[in-house]
C-alpha cells in the first residue's frame, strides 16, 4: 500500500453566518483530527489530506474535494470527516456548508445522497465516512414548515452500503444533538474519536474501523446521543499503527506496548478488559445490540480460564444469572441470558449474552440534606462519593462552611445496599501487589461502583497514574444524571492523589 496515495478529507465549520447557530468546538475538532491522521502512527500524509474549514467549506468545494478523496484506488485507505450542522429538508438530508442559504437549503447545501453516491462508487476496500453533524435544533426549519422524520430520512439515505470494506458512522440520529463540551474544547463525539485514534481503541497494535466504533459507542452511546453504524468490512480497515502488543507470561494479553514500560504510564482506558462478577477477562469482542443487550466474546487458553467463565453461569443455576459488568466507561448489573462456547485449536471462544438491569442499580435519593442549619446538596454528596471511591478520601467538610454529619457520611457516601464500599484502587493494588494489569482492573471496578451507586450517569474521563511513593494520581470527570429537563446536568471534575498504603 503506497502511503502517499491514502486520502483524507477533513471538513468542519464553526463560524456559520447568522442566523445559523455557531459550533465553537468544531474548529478545534478539525485541526486535531487532521494532526492525528498525519502523525507518526497515522496512515495519511499532508499531501494526501485536504482540510476545509469556515469560508473555504463551501458546498462546491466540499463536493469537489469529496470526489477527489473517493476517487482513490482499490489499495488505498480513505477517511472522510464532516463536522457541522445537518438538516432534513424536502425528504432529503443535507450537510450545511458555510454558504448555505437557510431559506433555500435544497439548492445551497451539500446533499448527503451525493456524498453517499461517491462513497458507494469508490474502488477502495477501506473506506471510512464520519458524519459528526446533528439536526440544527430548529435554527433552520423545513421549507414546508412542518417537522420531518429526520431519523428515517438519514437512515434511508445511509443504511444500504454498496460493497464490502466500507463503513459510515453518524454521530447521532437526526432527532439528537451532537453535544459540545467547552471544558475539553471538542465535541463529545469527536473527543472520543480522537482518544480512540490516539490509542485507546487499539486492538493488537492497530486502531481499526471496527475497534474505533466499538470504543466510541461504549464510551458515549446513550439516549442523549446514540451513534449510527452502517456497512461491513472485509478484513481490517486500519487507521493507526500503535505498535505490537505482547503476551504476558502466565496471563492474558499484556497492557505493555513495544518499547515502553507499563509501570511508567498512566492508564486512561481499560482497553478490551471486561469485569464480569468478580472476574476480569480480556474480551475478544464486546457488542451492544439495538435492543440494549450486550454480547461479549471471550477467548480462553486453558482449563483455569474455562472454569472462570463457567462459574459466571453455573449449570445448576436455572434461567438467568445476575452479575456486575463493566467495560471501558460503562457498567451495569446484568443478567447472563445465555452462555455458549466454540472449540478452536487454541482453546475456547465463549459467547455471553447480557441483559442490563437498570432497575436493579442502587442509587441515593436526590434530596438536599440539612443538619444543624447547614445544607448538603445531592451534587455535594455525589462529589464526596467520587472522591471516596477513587481517592480513598474521607473529608471532614463539604466546604469550609458546611460540615458533614456522621449519619450522612455513613449512609449516603460510603455504603451501598447496607455494605461499606471498599475503594478499588488501593484494594486492587494491594491484592495484585502493584503488578501487571492492576490499574485496568481497578479502573473497571471503580467505573462499576460509580455507575451502580448512581453517582454519575456518564464517565467521560478516569485516568490512574503510575504508583510512586505510595500514591497514584487520579483524574476524573463525570456527568450526573439530569434532574431537570431545562437544566444541564451537573459535572464533577477534579484531580487528586490516592494513597495506596491502606483502605480507610
């Protein structure tokens, strides 16, 4: 494959002319995507990458550049990224260019059908189309004045992908917004894309189209913003080369990468590890289905690993079997609906079908507590709980003026279902003596506790640093559940040091 012939097109518009709503984070999205694609580990050179931003991103320029990108040869890799507003109009779906007239979308915007036609006609077997655009939230209404079923239009336009080795990913359905987060300077979806490209979606030394989508879907897929996936692959569509993964002696896949020591790096992702019950497995595949169920494939290599999987659903357990589950930044109580295995020359491949049980997840009441004339809000309690779980921290006050009562601390912060929570980072460090994958496992257990206690609804960042002088640095960012429809959910964000010597 000739590196210089790979094609990338990156389009993004932040400063739309009035009255179209601006998208401040898109400018940084575009620059970051272009840089990571052209980085040392990327497959694209500057000569093969076209970037169109702001006034340069006209409808004519976008269509011409897309035509050039999709004219790639069969041996080339093609990456096309469009970030901005999208709009359903007159039974069609459009990408809103910088020169789009809101009063005449059909004639002045970029028809998604035209982009899709070029995509289908591309000779390459490694084509990746990324659509980080959302419905404009009423800024530009359909000419008829009546709302259209944008989701159906978008799905109808994209769902039939011609040929193999082609993938389209839309950031959200047409009824949803692709959210921006000013604190990280990127759209939430593109932030996950960048993290995946930079290595968090790495699988066996490569970031592929499949591993990237799986990472993004698991990281942020929710009722607020649900990615849409269309197409199929033949082999792997490789986007980044992350180096060769090694096998750990006597264990599963190592978290080490060639030339680097894992003990000196912070861990910001749990990779392909999953937690099921009290066990941790290096999963071959984790897929979330449209009905909410989860399929996990685990490759085992010996009788000990086989027995660990079998214990998840004992033969004498009739029907379903409930266990804790965590993967990447998501977790839930799940029922193991089915467990099956397939024999291979290297061992067994176990397939588990999981059904999340949201109604079984514990939570604390969203009320404000008053003690001695002082008030403690649910957000105060949630932050205390995150710091206890992740930092093994027992504060004496919420702030300088609000004391924590013993009853509040014991019943609302450090207990779950009547049992005291054990902070997972020092506990896992002690159990594994700080070796191997202890941080990945501690991270999964922490994600489960944060979600199972309803402390946060979305974990956007959780990194655990290398152990030094009896402590590790922890960085956390999480979004609380939305208490009121007209108020954005609260965000909890901090950095701190977790002491490893003992569990308080």
